[in-house]
């Protein structure tokens, strides 16, 4: 049985799509790393996992009600316990957290 060029191309495209889907599903299943309050970048920004624990003497710009979940830099969905933040790359922050870069614009 002689395979045509068209059959070969369709089989190749199908194989590539399958490999890409498998690779994507493995990445999607990986748990993202959480930002630790003691991380150097987090400490510089005064990041805390619970906004009510902000050192108000040190961060006078903090106001009650400010949380990562309502910050314009937060990339999580409503209701998520953790979500992405443009400041921390691939790590995730607590939705009820806070840092000195809080912005609600």
C-alpha cells in the first residue's frame, strides 16, 4: 500500500496537534507556585497573604478593603483563592493579599 503525500501531511498534522494538546494539558495541571511573603521581591513590596495584616505604620497608603483580588494588576478570576499578578511572573498571589503596588485603576 503506497501512501500519498496528502495522507502523510494529514497524519503529520494530526500527530503534531496531539502532541501539542498533551503538552498543554500537562502544563495546565501543574500547580503554580505561590508567592511567599519572605521572597525578596515580595518583601520589598510589603506583600502579605492577608490584607488585614498590613503594617499600617510602614504602609500608610493601605486602606481597608484593598486586596489583590480588586487590584488592577491581579489576573485571577472572581472567587479564586489565588491568581496571577503582573508583578510576580508565573507565581500566584492570595486573592485576599495586599502589596504596596496596589492599584485600582
